[in-house]
């Protein structure tokens, strides 16, 4: 449940259209979403933020910003050049909101859309520290333990250390690296100073693994890997801790949802061998497996025999059969993963502990599911899920 902030705070995300380093950078898809969307979603999830605004001069950025739930403030051309400061965009946004909405927040959170690893906790933490320390401005930063050097004609010399002394990490004074992701400030003081740092400034420490600022093309590749890893970890946590069974639809899950028909009316389907390999690994672990299919075609039973998986065919109402299966095993529905792809799977997806939809599932099935896989049905979706389950087993075995 979202808690309303006691002090008004507006998050402003500057995002101009022109980007010479990476053309269209703010809309480049990374981690399955446009770059700017990650920061918008983090801001919307932050408990201390009551309004999220994107300042832009670009119609495409504005469309994406609104689609992901942000309000748009149109930035004048003279404030969208390479030389225009971020502060100028922030001040313009504040003035626009005051003039058009009579909205004057007490606090401002300046968020960079080029930092896609930012979490709502980072935003709330930076704002919270500013308030707790009665500070005027704040920034997110990570612990920094590296030795910096400067080179000149006379040779190299230490910047943050004496090169003749090599202290241990624990013996050095703490230093912090600005992440560039989150800044917080009191609006009244910011309008006077016209700079993000003024008065008493405090540092909110964030984990070093969340430092990722998109400046060069290689940064997009790094962010992709880190975001996918984060998403995979989040997905894995949605699996039942005590998994009792895996139950699947057939068409559209173990197949690509197409059927080939020859001149005699015989039907055949396409399945993934990778799916079969993953299911074999789960079967060898002793996990009960079941296919629940509306289809009566013998191709369903033939494939299940090949995979040595129990199959129930011609099932119009799947949930009663699923309940009976769970009762037979002595497991609860909360211990079951059900994988579906269409509207006739909705009851089962809602009833189990973890409903899963393949990537090309019907939108209604996706909305009902706890997890939406990256792969499509018949094209590795089941293998993707099997790998997640196997990874969960490994973690559980390694846990103390």
C-alpha cells in the first residue's frame, strides 16, 4: 500500500531529444524497456514522491513518458541545447508547474534517466537523509576505495593519496563516488542558489553495483546484463519456496501454438527439444509434472509419453482436475506452478501459488500471471522456467 508523503516532493527527470554520443539514447530499449522508463517507474514507486515529471523537447520522449505514467513539461529550445544545464531545465519545470497548476513542492528530486539501475529505495533514501539531517541538498553516492592519479610533464602523482604511502583500505578515510542518479534539494534554497548543491549537503550511500550511467554504447550493453540479472533474481523470488508440482497447458506452452495439417487431416505440432531437456531434469529431481490440455488430439499424449509426463486431455474445466491432482499428491495449490497462455488458463493461473505465462500469451493471461517469461511457447519458454526452478534448488541447497 502506497503511503502519501508528509512533505510534498516533485521528481523531475530531464530528457532532451538531442544526444550526439548515442542517437536517441533516452529511448533506446535496455532491459526490455525504453531507457527513460526505468527511472520513471522507480520514481513512481518511491513513497516520498507525489509527482513525477519529465522535462523534454522531444515528442517521442513525451509519448513514452506519458505511457509509463509521468507528466510532461515541454522544455523550450534554448534550454535543450548541449550547453544548457540540467539546473535550467529543473528551474523551468518548477516555474511551469507553479504557473499552470499552482503546484509548489517543498522538495525536488532531480533524477537522471541515464541511470537505469536506480531503485525507489535510492530515491526515498536520498530524500529521507536530507530530511533526517536537516540538510539543504543531497546526492546518492557509492563508497570509493580506489587510488587516483594525475599525470603531468613532471610525472604521475597521487590525487587522493600520498604515493609514498600505501594504506590498507580499512585505514583510509571514506570517499564517495557520485552516481549521477539521484539528487534531492529544498526547492526554496534551490531557486536562490540555482545549483543542485547548496547549503548543507549530505551523501546517501548506495551499493556500488547500482552505479551505471549511460554515456557510451558499451554502457548500454553493461546495463542490459545488469538489468536482466536483476529481473531474473526478482522473478526467481516469485517461485514457491516449497515447490510441490509443475502443471502446464500443452498448445501454446509446449508448442508454438500452430498446427500443421496434411491432406488426410492428420495434425502435427512443433515442440522444443530444449523444453524436453529441462523437464527431464525436473523429473529426475522427483518434481511431479502434469500436462492439462483441452485438446483431444493424440499428438498431446504422444509427446507426453515421450517426455514421461502425466497427461490429462480433453479437459474443458481445468481447475477441478488441478485440485484433484494436488489432493492426490498431498500438496496445496500454493505450492504449484501453472504455466498457461490463453483465457481458458485464467482460473488455474489465479488459483496457484505462482501463475506463469509465456511471452506470446493472451494479454489476459499475462495480466493474471505472476511471471511472464521472455521466451514464447514452444520456443524455449518451458526451458526458461525449468532453469529458474533448477537455480532455485541450487540456492536452497547452498543455504545454511
